[in-house]
């Protein structure tokens, strides 16, 4: 049974301002504490992953490994941001098409560059394509009223086909060397894309989603759609913009990825989606909307990256690694739902 | 009162005053049938000799059967407002287990039963987490998708299984009633069975009720967890049948067996008129949807269209099928309020 229609009244107030005051029990206070509310099981999983990583691949956290990890983590982290933005707005928001969007943008960029266009213009056009594909998702979801889940399954397919058509089914490898700096260069041992793309994107999104009116509105929309409507928020337009942002972020990932590999690949990376959703949820984004912070998603990106990196250092097959990420996703969501019902149980008991 | 008709949409025993709505349903399925016929006619007049060749025709019917069988289960899952994206990789697990069982020379029928049991087991895992964990189905099945994939990989151990007994291919592909493979007959029989179950048995009514208004159904004392377990386990079992047919069709089990199959099945269900918003959908729609999806694919092959475009068309069919469902629901809501 889908629980996406969960009544918002069951959701504990963020920060636990009301229930926390009345809450007498230590359990209730713990459950309402800022760390637990915002990050859920993240601290526990972080410790678990660090231990598991050290057992699987001793020395996984050496400086040189950390440097390569940040490179790898940039792409899945930004996709995690994309999922966060659409999930946080509630209403069953999710974007399953991000990997295909990234595929379309990277092959478009490669074709444009092959056609002799300036690098900066090519990148700008690719980002615009990502924006357009995100807007198309938004149109299907908010214009036609197709649930996000199915609309983006459809566009996952559609955009994947589009990428193949644009690239004529083959990898495109003739990028100018200047372009390759984005995904291969480093500054004092730190990958370029981490300093100049991931950090700025995280800061901007972190600011926008927590300190601005927009950030306040998306949280309210995710927590209580009716209240958002009553307070005059244009919920449809807000959610639409979420899909546009997700499309843009996927486009950034497409650009970074093709630069890192030195080739544009038309076949979407099918592992991206699961990883991105896992990162978002692990980072404390409430799957039913309303809650989530960029800092949490950044920490979750670190956790998942260390996890995956330890697996590959230990030479465990990628399929097994992805299976483990799948288990992690289910366990974390179960934990999230469990924490929430525990919290409302504790709140009920202490107020009774 | 205005909520009542929706509970019965696509459901059992049309109430006389709802004749208009029932006609609406017939129109939609008739429309689907007309599209299939038109596709058939176009193919007849353009590439008739290759379309009507018995190889192409029975190949098409087998493909339709393989998609239809799990589309029955997917229809029920979507009626309860759920979704299952893990069935493609469940196909892989069933195929590997069956392949290994064949390699150990287990009796033929026992292997089939083991395969179906594995499918039901996989479905029960999904159903249990969804029912008791209260986790959205997309999240659960996205997770189990990769878990099933990992299991397939572990069981295969890096090699392909190729010594599938010819008997399976014989039963699935070669044995026919005229040009119609037995697999297709099995698919139609299952469609008939579950159409009956959904229209006439209490469980059918409960599934529609649970999907139409979960709150009301719960208040009315419906055990939702039972419904969840039932629909996901059923989908798992039907997926296993499709997996066995797939192995018979191409007797080779690889790590990629079943990949992306879930999308074709979801497309068949939603193109067949199952409303993604829940509470509404017919098993026979899954058959017609599968037919339409597969005939389009067959046309693409006969016209030598690049396979890249097939993905775009399939994506468009999913979005298109769902938007029609959503638009019809919206129109009916408006009409309902005018009554």
C-alpha cells in the first residue's frame, strides 16, 4: 500500500518545539533532539560504514584515497541534492530520470564541441538542455497531473532513447583538453570539480533551502500542502521549479562525468538513481516531504562514497556493492519510519 | 454519494445507474483494440508477408504472453496505489534458480514449481516491507531491484547457464494451437481467471476498495497488510512464470536477464487503462496494453527502425497512458460533482 498519502498531521513538528516542551521522558527528548530529527540514523550508519570500510579495505581513509573519493562523490552527491529538492516538496515527489538527463546533456555537449562551438557556450547550452528536460518533467507532473513516479519512469526511458539518438549509439571521445580539467584536474591535491562545482553548489543550495523564503515555502509545502496553499503559496509552480532545479543539477553531473571519463556516454548510468535516492534519504530527507538539509545530504554523500570506495578497493563486484546500497536504502527508510512512529508514540505518552 | 462510483470503477457488477460509466470503460478498451487492429492493418498492407509469417506471428504472441502474465499482477499492484520496479531483476533470480535446478537434473515440473516459489518469495519480501514497514513501494522495490540483481550475480558466479533442457523451449515456444503458442493460451487463461477473481470474488472487491480509498477501507476494518502481501506475492509468482517463459524463449541465463523488463510491464498495465492513482484498472487491460506495446515493438523491427527510438516510444506510451487515466479521473470527478 502506498503511504505517500500519509496524512501530514501524523508528522511530528520539525525541531519538536511543541511536543518537546511537554515531553517529560528522556526518550522523548532524545527523539526530539535536533540531531535525531534532522539526521535520523546518519550518525549510526556513518560509524557502521567506517568500521565496515576499515575491515573490508584497511587504510581506506588514507589521504590519497580521500582525494579520489571526493572526485567520485561529486556526481552522486549532486544527484542526491536533486532528489532532495524534489522529495522535500512532498506530494510523492521523486525524479527517476536524472541519470538519463545526465546522459542527454553529456552527449549534447560532446556533439556541440565536435561541431566547433566554444567550450563555455557548449556547457551553457547543455545546462539549458538539462533545465528544459527538467521543465518537461515538471510539465508532465504538474501540468498533466501524472504522478512524479510514473512520469519520470517514462522520461527515464524517453531521455535514454534521446541520448542514444543524439550520439547515434556510440561513445563520443573527442573533447578538447581544456574541458578535461573539470573532471581530471586538481588544485593542491583536491579535485577541481569538488572545489569549484560541488562546494559552490552545496553552499548555494544550502542557503536557498534553509535561509530564504523559497526554502521556507518548500518545507511548508512538503509538511502540509493545505497550509501552504492557504498561506498563498503557489504549490504547483514551486514543485515545478523543483523539477527544473533537478534537471539542471543532473546536467551539471553530465558535464562533470563526461569530463572525468574524457568520453560522453549515451547509456545512462543505471546505478545513479538508487545511489542518489539512498543518499537523499540517508541524509535525513523525509521520504514523505518537509524535512531535509543540504548538510545532511553532504554527510550522507561522504558515507555512501566511503562505502562504495571500500567495496571497490576490496575488489568486490559492483553488482554486490549496489545490492548493499539497496539494503542500506531499505534499512534507512524503515529506520526513518520507525523513528517517526516512535516519536509520535513518545509524544502521545508524555502529553497524556 | 459522489464517492461511490469511483469505488466501483473498473470493478464488479455494474449498477444500472452507472451504465454511462461502464460505457466509458468499454469505450477505452474498444479504443485500445481499435489501435491494435489499425496497427495490424497498417502492417498487413506494408510488410504483410513478413508480419503474417508464422515465425513473426507466434514470436509476437509469445512476447505478448511474457508481458501479459506479470501485467496482471502489476495491474493489481497499481490498483492498490503501489508499484513494483523490482520484477525485472526478479526475473533474473528465477531464471538463475531454474537454470541451476535444471543443471542438477531435478524433475522438469519440480523446477517449474521451484521457480514459481522463488518468485512468490521475492514478491512476499516486497509485500512484507511495504505492508509492515509502511515504506513507499517505489523505495522498497528500488532497493530490492538491486538486491535481486546482486543475488542473481552471486548465484551465477560469473558464468552463463546455457544447458537449459530443450523440453522447456518445446513447451514454451514450439508447442502450438495453430499459430498460437501454448504460452499465449496460458496467458489468456490467467487473464480470464483473474478477471473473474477481480469482478466476482471478495478479494477483488477488497483490492479495489483498498486502492480507491485506503482510509475508508482501513476504517471499514479491511486488513490492508493482507492485501499488500497478496498482490505483491501474486505479482512475484506471475513474474516467475514470465521468467520461465523467457528462459524457454532464449535458453541462456545471463546477469542481464530480465533487465528493464519491469518498464515494459508497467507500460502494458498503464496503457491498458489501469489508473496510477489507484482504485481502478482491469486485468484484461493488461493484455490489451501488452498487445499494443509489443505490436509497436514488432512494427519497429519489421520497419528496421533503430532500437533507440523504441525506448522513446515506450516512454511516451507510459506518460501518455497515465495522463489519459488521470484526465479521465479528473473529468469524472467533475461530472460526479454535477450529478
